[in-house]
């Protein structure tokens, strides 16, 4: 996709739109492109968040309620005028936010991608957490298309459908840290760098809560299988005995190792250690769960 | 099909109709002079026609002439009104309401064509001008670079350049564009001649009703002409369809030429028209999905909603894709869509530099 994005950037003008179709995506309907273009042009938006449906290995789905939460959010978003970042965008799934950009946004994202290319390469697996930064750019305006435009195929072997402890410890930790690093090191891209950092941290904490939940689920399944003497799947044994809060610890340590902990403490004043970060994540998790329950009622 | 109906078009229709009626009358006089041995002073043929009408005033000829004239003008009016109605709808085609009403606004030109076809079939008198006009329209389409191409590909700033690119792509293919033009125009020309001859015979046979024996002979000839015309039309259509497919494939195959790609890039860089790029990543593992994506992407282009937006599909193909996908070549499948997509496909096939 990088080569084709480069071709797009080379040939397109600021107002041109790129609609991405990765090899695990399909257009849900034939007027999907029309809706995206209509919404982006009429709202003067630079990013379009689209609704999507998942299919394939759905049992392995770790997106928020199979994209249900995301689609609800997009529905609300579609009724608003396009605007800058709002905290509820943290709930949006990256499957839906990385599909339609104006050239100017894609250019900045590509600049970051090439700047941090070595870091991407080191992480081997790919998670699109760093793409969240696009919402925070000074010129970003976000709109939504309520009717699903993309069909997302969940294939076996993808990062979201495999149980591999390394994907959590290295890839996910790495990409969340990379996002924070990008925000901290490129203040010129935002109207208000301090606010951008705060939003990025908010997103990182939300993702941490989500990933903690996934790890807890994997760990519970592995423990149960182990106790009943059932055969464990490949990579599943690594989740036996994983304690709650492990991912938060890994993340905090990585942030500290990259000297980004200053940024965290700048925004979360009570977070001065790994334990206090863990406590903060727990509190946030309770808040998210409570919000989810309330909104579903 | 260009659905724009201007005042000049209506005038042209009427003029063509009048000319075709005069041609028929003239042919009839020649035929009559051949059968009866009477001689006509051509500059005064109109006076002679009056004299002839007086001779047959008690026969069915007058009825036939009146009927033809009535049908002719009724046909013209019906066709004009229906096309104007389509045109009015066409102006509002971008609105959400119209989208909702018709689902796919692409139906409008088809509807217009259907109305024209029905008018042509049931009200046969406008056939002459219609055939001639049809031929002129095709010529116009072939020769025009700014207005001849479908609306959705109308790049206001650089239409010539786009067409040049497309022409370039076609020229680099298996068949030269000149061959295509020559063949198409030749086929259309032959068809036009056959159909016009057929209609001339039919009309003449109506005029010659009083001479019963001759009329039967002419009717039989006309019948065979009609069958021959239908067969030629069918063969030509089948051939043209296959021909277009082969042409499209060759465009796709040859568009990887660096020269074409460079010109395409240059054109895009210079163009200020808003564009939508659909960036498709193609993986050999997901070939069917790619096929569906491309079809849907092209479907969205086909809806003609992008009056001033150029939709370009760029694909990034993994190296094993071409080798692995042999049974269901997506490009070939997509080619069966329509002539319009042939042009899009020449752009689809532009791949990033390896």
C-alpha cells in the first residue's frame, strides 16, 4: 500500500480524496464511494470515518462489539458538522477511520510514516494505532458516513485474530508508544500541542483498557483449558497465569524507556509510577464499562 | 449516449426529416419515370409531382401520403417531447430526491434511448432522419474530444489531454484506434445504407399500390432486405462486442508502458479537477475480493454522479497475483461492463513504478 499511496500523493491535489481498500476490505455497496465523497465535500472534511461490517473469523473479533459501538458513534457523527477532534473519537475503530482521507491529511501521515519507518520495521507486525494522530492535525476535520461502506474480512493469521503474547508485549505496546512519541516529537503539526498530547493519552488509556480486557479473556480461557486438561491452541499457553494489569505495566515501562513518561505525568498528575498508572487505567476502565452499560440501556 | 437536446438539434431533426422526405419523393419520381416511360424535367419535378398526385387522387396513395405525413410529425413531436422530458429530469439528477426516486440516475439516458427506440419502431416515418441523425451523432462522438466523451469523464480543464492519453493507450494496444474508427464507421455505414434502402422500398411499394404486380415484387424485395438487415445487425453487434472486449484487454495489457504512465501522471499533476482515488491493494490470496471491489468501485463511477470528479482506481498488485489468477481474470470480467469502463480501465491499469 505504501507504493500506491506514494503514487497518490505524487499525482493528487489537496482536495483529492483517497479511499483505501486493503486486501482484507471490500466495498459493502456500489454507492459507498459516492456517499463518502458527498459527505466529505459537503462537510468540507479531511477525514471520513465510515461504518463497517465484519465477516470471516468473527469468533476471533476483538473490535468493540464487532464494530457496533463504532457504527453507533459514526451515526452520531454523521449528524454533526465536520469538526476537530472530540473525545468520543477514541471509541472509533481504526478499521473505520483509516479509509478515506483528503490528500493534505494523507501527505502528513505519509511524512510521519517515512520519518518513523525504522520503528515500524522493528515492530514487524502491524497495528494502525499511530494513524489516530490524523485526528489531531491542525487542519483535520472529521465527518462520518452512517451506512456501512466497507466489509471487513477477518482472516486467520492477522494480528487481531491470533493469540500471540508477543503481539501484545511488542507490537501493541510498541505502536501505542509510537503514537505518543509522534505526538510529542511533532508539536508543529497541531494547533495546541498540549491538548494533542492529552487526546493521544486519552486514546492510549482507552486502548489499554480494551487490550487488558482481551488479555484477561485469553488468560481465562487458557487457564480453564489447562485446568480441565484440554489441548491448548498454538500460543495459548503463554497466557496461562497472566495477571491483570500486565499490559499496562509493559506499556508504562516502554513509555518510560523511551523517556515519554514525562509527557504522561504532565497530563495525568497522579501518575508518577507504574502502580499509579495501573490504578489510573483501572479507574478509567470502570468509567468506560459504566458508560457502555449506561449507553446500551 | 449524449442526452443533451438543444434547439439546434430540433432544427436539425426537422431539416433532416424534410430532406429525407424529398429524397424519397425524388426516388419515387425516378422510379415512376422508369416504370411508365414518362419523362420529367427535373428542375420542374415538383410541378410534375402535383400532376401525378392529380392522376392518383382517387386511389389509396393520398391516404398513404397523409398517413405517412401524420405519423412523421406525430413521431417527431412525441420523440421531441419525451427527450425534452428526459432532459429536464437529467438536470435534477444530482439531487438526493432523484437518486431516491430512480435509484440509479444512469437510467435516464437508457430511458431516453428506449423512448427513441419505441418511437422509431411504432411510428416508422421518422426513420429516415433518425438513421441519418444517428450516423451523424456517431461521427460527432468519434471526432469530438471535448463533448463526445461521457459526462463523468469530462475534465473541464484538460479534456484534450485526457483523450490524448486514452487514445495513446488505445494506439499502443493490439488494434490501432484508426482501425477501430474505420471498422465502426464502415459497419454503421453499411447498416445505414441497408436500412435506408429497405425503408425506401417499403415506402415506394405503398406509393405503387395501384400497380399491384410491381408492388408485390417490391414488397418481397423489401422483406428480404429487412431480414438481411437484421442478420447484418446481429452479426455486427456480436462482432463489435467481442471486438471491444479484445480492444479493452489490449489496453489493459499495454498500459503498463512507461510512456503512457508518465503522460498520465503529467496530466493528473496539471489538472485541477477534484478527483477520487480508490487505492486498491491486491493480494493473490484474496483475488475474488479484489474482483468484487473493482466491480463495485467501477459501479460507483458508472452512476454518473461525479459530474466534475474524476474517479481513478489505482491498484497495487502483489507479484504472485498475475500468475495465480488464471481462471477468473478480474480485468477480463470487468471488461464486459460497458464501453465507458474501457476508458476507466485504461486508467485502472496504471500501476505504481516497481
